[in-house]
């Protein structure tokens, strides 16, 4: 069954149906475009969200990164950024593989449909023209045949008329014969036009239009097949990135599993442990003794307890959790009654509105500062000193040890530079054409000055660390370098040096070619391995291609832009998408 056979008389129906099919293709393309816009907007919002919560780099971030739950959150932000990238990939692939391709095909099929309909209209016009010619010949034959009949009747009537002359009869017969001849010609022409029209009509309904309808049917079926492929591409586009999206979600789950509440608690202790000793018990202060003293020996307003003030200061340091001190109540004053006669055992005591002990305590509060200061007063920023004395003992030891480690690294760099300069000077002395040895004197002197300065700094910080109660092992260091004479020297923290050999005996100098002494720097050591999960073309500048299962050495981690720098075994380096590989970093 086909359109040409079963729908031979449904030209308008076929025309409307094919147009409706094209409209469906356009509708689907519009739907996919709106879907890509949603994906792009979603990806953009996800990137903005992750960027909003990624902290700015600073000292505070370095401290917070030590907590597992904070680092897990940063990993989740990174995974969400990769997730957003995959949504962008979905949008891009849908736009290229569906919208662009289907739109291009739609234009082609529109032109094809237009051609087929034009052929159908042309065939129909030819058939209509042939029918008009047939109708014209038929009407002419009808008209001439009637004229011939009239002429024949007139000739018979004239022949029977007794008044008509012979010439009139002959003339009437000649006219009738001529009309009959013309009618016969019109009859033959009508018969020929009829045969021609029947032949063309048969060609139109049994050959031309069925072929056109079948072509339209085949075109419409191809259109449906192409639309079905677009439907399948819609699903496959997202299926292809689902494994990567799944890995992003697995990364989020892994980040959640990597949190360790116990380690975070220990990290907080390690970061903020002060090292102070806990405060001891307070001594009892017996203020009641001041009441029985003579006025010449003591005063209610100025107690003579020598340990009052120092204890107040110590309490401020040892107890930092008090609330803000309240203002003391106004002191109680004695009544203004006239004094009574002095008793025999001493001067009279004043009369109080309350008991004498309360009055004594109030008088002490007038002259003595509150013993427990507010928490806010303890939060004043102390003056930062070079020896970190403003820090608690434990934090001070950590800072001093960190500073000593930094100075050791700087000293080692200066030692390496001194050795390089010594080798260069030896090469210049053996090969003067390569350079002037005296030109290196300023650099050698500057390096020696830097090493002396760093050794002094190390000695200073080492003494502070020992004072803070730190381990002396952290301050021990020994750096060895070649001096300008080629001998090896070892330096210790006190600034003295011990020779590993006789100072008068020069060690054997190692000479090599000039190019060997100044070779290019070694390549950056790898920090891990990665295995390709998917293939990557690597057509952009700076990227390298990879195949599924290929193994690389990781040279540089992802900086948040979705790319990781890797190196092949043959030394080729470049960037690859982070989400396309499984990375395993070396443990530090």
C-alpha cells in the first residue's frame, strides 16, 4: 500500500499532511533550543553558586583547610563545578547534534517537498490544458455538425422547391457538401484530441501523480525517521555524560565519607592549644580581721593585705570566661548621729545601716579594682613581637619551629647557590675564554653574607625555641657547601664551623664541561598518576589527546578551571579535562 495507489485523489490531504510534518520538525527544534537554554542557565547558576561559596585565599583559609569537613566542602564545590561543566556539554551537544543538524535537514526537505508539489501542479496544468483543447474541439465539432445539418436541409429544401433555379440548387448542394466536409474534419480533430486527452489522463492518474505521491511518502517517512533519530539523540546526549555526572556525585559522596570528626577535634586542639597551666585554688581572704583593728593600724577603705592586688592581676589572666563585671553598689555610710562616749576598751565604733562585714567589703570595692575582668578586656590584640612572645606557649613553640624550618630552607638555597658559583669560578679559572672569575666575586660575597645572616637568625630563633621549652632537635642543622677554595665546610648553629678534612688540603675538584654545569632544570616531578576514562581529541592549543585507559603522570593539579596538566612517558605534556580521568595523588 502506498500513497500513489490508495490516495490518488487526495492531493490536498497529502499536501497538508506533509506541511504538518515539517511544522512538527520545527516545533521539536524549538523545544530542544529552549532545553539547551535551560541547561546553560542551570550550569551558569551552578557555577555562580560554587564561586559564591569558594573562599578567597588567605591566612584564614590556610587554617580552615586543615579541617576535614571544610576540605570536603571544598571538594563538593569542585565536583559541582565539574557537574555544571557537564550540563554545559549537554547543552552544546544538543545544539550541535540536534538543532543545527535537524534544522539543516529541514531546509533540505522543504526544498524537496516544494519540488515534488511543483511537479504535481505542472502535470495537473498539462492535463487541464489538454482537457481544454478537447473541450474546444468537441464544441467546434458540435457547432460545425449543426451547420452541416442546416446546410443539408437547406439543399434538400431548395431541390424540392419548383421556383428555385438549377443554379440555386447547385449552390445549396455545394454549401452543404462544404459544411459536411468541415464537420468531418472537426469530428476527426475531436477524436484525435479525445485520444490524446485520454492518454494524458491515464498518464497523469496512473503514472505521474502516483510517482509524485510516492516520492512525497518516501520523503515524509525519511522526515519521521530523522525526527526519531533526533529523539534518540536527545536521550543519548545526556546518557553519554551520565557516567561523568555519576563520578561527580560519587566524588561528593567520597568527600562526605572523608570527613573525620575526631581528627578535626584534634586539629583544633593542635591549632589553638595555649600550653598554659590550669589555675590553682584561691586562698581565703579574711577581711573580718580589719574590723577589730585600731583605726591607726588599718582603714576600712585601704586594706593592708599585701596579697590582694597581685591576686587580682593573676585572676585576670587565669580565668578568661567571666562575664562583664558589674559596677559595685554604692558604699554604705554611717549615720550622722553624734558620737557616743568612748568606752574604756577603745574608741567607739561607728553605727552602720547594715552589718559591719558588708560595709567593709563595700569599702574595699571602692579602692580595689575588680578582681575578675571582663572577657572583652582579654580580647585586646596584643603587640606582635619577633620572638612570638605574645602567643601562648604552645602556639609560640609552633611558630618558632615553623620559622626555623623556613630559615633552614632559605639557608639551603644559599648553600646550593654558593656551590654553583664555586663550580662556575673553577670553570672560569680553568677556561678563561668562558668568563672572568673576578666577575663572580660580588655574587659570592653576597651569598656568603646571606648565609651568615641566616645562620645568625637560626641561632636567635633556636635560643628562643629553647627558652619556650621546645625540643632542641628542631634547631639542629648542618649544611655543607664548597668554599671558594674547593674545601667542604660544615656549619653549626653557634656559627662555628668544623672541617671534614684538613683545611690546608684542598679537596679534589670535580671538573666537567661548561654545558654540564649549567644544564636546564629537571622537569617538574609528578605528583600523582591518572587513568583516562574517556577519549579526548585534544585539538585545542595546550591540550594533548588521550585514549580510554591511557595512563599519565600528573604534573599540576586542577586549579578550579576543569583542566589538569599531565605528562606522557615520552615527555609530552599538556592539559586534559579533569572529569575525563581518574586521578590518584601521591601521599605527602
